[in-house]
């Protein structure tokens, strides 16, 4: 089945886990990413080209933590989204 992704032309509130403090955010053409003070990366939106970083091309209206960084022991420091890409500066 096809996943419907809501594209909104105005800001919308997003529920993140309550204990997260966001230190950075970036928006691409159809996706968004945030870095937390704890070094985690959360992404959501259109994922057709794998730009969400979850190892697939699924899209999501809900923020999801990028587990690959956690599994590799990497700390996200900064994120920059392009039209169909996401660049993350990480520390080991």
C-alpha cells in the first residue's frame, strides 16, 4: 500500500518524546530532521530516496530516531537537509 504523507504549507506542532531537548533542525523539500542535545537524530517526512536514514525508502508523518547512529555509537552534532538528501555531522 501507499503511505499518505501530509504536506502542510504552515508550521505544525510535532510530538517528540518529552525528555528531548532539540539543539538543531533542518528542513528539506519534503522532510525534516532534528538533532537533540543528547546527540540523537530524528527524521520524518517523505523518504523515497532514503533521506530519512532509516535504511529504507518509507515515508513517515511521525518523527523516528535514526537507529543506525545509535548502533554505531555515533553522536549527531549537526544536520543539514537538502532537497532529497540529509547530511549529518557526527562524533564517535
